[in-house]
């Protein structure tokens, strides 16, 4: 049975913003993300996060070796997108437009390893359904003061499982339900 993990970059004050320059990973953190992606059983995205990640579907001439490695890992990975507004999705991707709870429960039962969920709103909905098993907060040394929070609402008590420094300034905190 697979474990559903919500992991995302976060500011010290609890906000996520994939466009903020402070979240650009240093080479060590980027390599961590590449290795993490390669090791996943798959990824579940909300529409907005999937549209951001589609950047990796096409090669860009200015990419360095690490960016090409990330794109290759992204393209080869199984992905599921939860959306009622999208009508089609890219390669290796399945659209989940209804019966979200049943679809995610089925994925967890069918796969082994880690399925990563991306997007705070989707993760919040899946947490409300009791489907998220672990949270990985990648804390960056920046205070945004506003934005979209990592947690979309109150959560059950959590227990710290691990803390790791990755790269120069990022701490990954791993939590499970208490």
C-alpha cells in the first residue's frame, strides 16, 4: 500500500509561492528534488499546480544538466490531476474529475511506495478525507507576510518524524499524524 505525502516549499511564516525567487532551489536542494521525484510511485496534482509543472513537458535550450534530469524524471512519472475544469492532460497523466476519494484510495491500494500530492488546497481536501499520511515542509529562510498558506485549514495534531537540512538554507520537517 502506498503512502500519500504532501510536500512543498514554505516560508517561515507558513506561506507557499512557487513563483517567489526565495524558493529557487540551490544545486543541492534541486538534486534532492530530482532524486525524490525519481523515487516516487506517482504524483497527484490539483489543476493550478499541474499547470505550473507542465513547464517540464517541453525541452528548453537554456537548461543545464540538472534541469534536463528533472524534466526526464517528471516526464517518466505517473501523474493524476484532480480537476473539473481541465478537459485533457499531458503524457503519463490521468485526469480525475469526479469520485476523487475513491480514485485516491484506489491508487493507495494499488501502488507501493510514496505518492506525492502537490497543492495546498488539494492536500487540505485529501487530509479532510483522511488520506494524507505524511507532511514534508521545506522551510526556506524568507518571510512572505501573505499569500497561500501551506495548510488550507486546521489539521489534526501532528508528530515530528524527522528534520533534515538540505542544501545551504532549507530545513525539511517531516510530520505524521499524532
